[in-house]
């Protein structure tokens, strides 16, 4: 399976589709990630909050795939207010991964002092601990305090995005910064009727694809990187089987009508704000 790549603003190539491992128990993570590698995945997304960085690192070390062919993302979510605290959080994640470097390190939320945290990541990036750095859940009320003060621009902003919450304004907002939107929960957590949506199912029938595959194809065709989460091998195979067809302009327009304009997972999204009083 040849998964296309997105060339990020620092020149690093990131697969357009990866495996998210949120909510997968650490005891199962190594097996799940190894199966994903066997199915053709080369990008894995974890986080300190997921408590399964150990399993991801173990799978990377166990595979016969050269390290340079893999793309490993993790995130620090601890509110840090100093360089020392940020370094401690990074060190803990890297120790659990057991890898010499991470391909992408994200700030998980706009908490603590994001400016201090970002400048610390910039320094570690220059030292080669990360191949790229970015942010997650940074909406326009928080993103500028990173981008406007950055010496190293974020490569991605990872936010909730699906056919039900298409984030068209966010995509346009990020363009002047040359920052890519990366979608977490690109299938709306497998709920909210995405897998049975009649519009998606009708389109999918034309190509011999499922409604879920059409939903994922829509995002990728809009230049959005996706990291659907699953621990089931058949779903892994389905989620990367989206490159043998292309949606027409009319079909893309039809899918755009499914946009609710708001988040659907129940997790805070644009309500995630940075409060200067936290410092």
C-alpha cells in the first residue's frame, strides 16, 4: 500500500494517513501497531495522555522496517510554565517511547505557558530530537501566540475534523502560515451515523467503497492529514484503502452539505481557549 505524503513547511514528508492509538490500552498497543505496520501504515500518532507511548516504541523497535521510513508523533499535554518543566515532560515521553528521536512533537493543548513551551520545543528541534514540531487544538484565539512569536513555524495543527465538522474556516486560516490541518477523530469516533450516512453510502457504491472510506477520502482530497483510530485489522485495511478512486467535484460539493459547523465528539474544540490568567 503506497500512502501519499504531504511535504510539510520544513521539508519533512508526512504520510497523509496514519494510525491513531488514543484509548488503546498500553498492553495491546504494541500488537496493534505491529499489525498496522504489516498493513502498510508508516505513521503512528500517540500522546503522553494516552499512556501507551511504551507500546508504540516497542513496536517500532520490534519491526524490521527501517526507522527512517516510519513517522512517529507524540504530544505533551502537561501544563508547563518554564523550560525546566517542559524539558521534564519531553524527557518522560521520549523515555517511554525509547526512541532516539520523534518525527513530530506537538503541544497537545493551549495550557500552561505555550510560548515558553514552544520555544523549548524549538530548541530541541534544532538539536535534532524532533524532525518537526507542531500544535494540537490551537484555535484562532490561541494559535497566534505561537505563530506570531515562532522562530520555527508549527508544521501542523491537529484538531477535530470530519465530514460532520469540516473545519473549512480553519483550513483557510492556516494557509497564510503554511500550516497543515491534521484531523483527529476523522470518522467522528465511529458514531453520529457516518458509517451509514446515505449520502456517503450512495457515493461509495459507485466506487465499491464504504461510507467511511468516502468520508476519509473527502478529507484527504482536501489536503487534510488523517489519523483514524482503530484496533481492528480489518478497519485498518479499510481506512488506508482510499487511494484507488477520486471523488468528483459534484460529489465533494454534496459531501460539504453534511457539515454541521460544530464539533460532534463532545470533546471541547473551539471552546479550548487560552486564559492568560493561567500564568
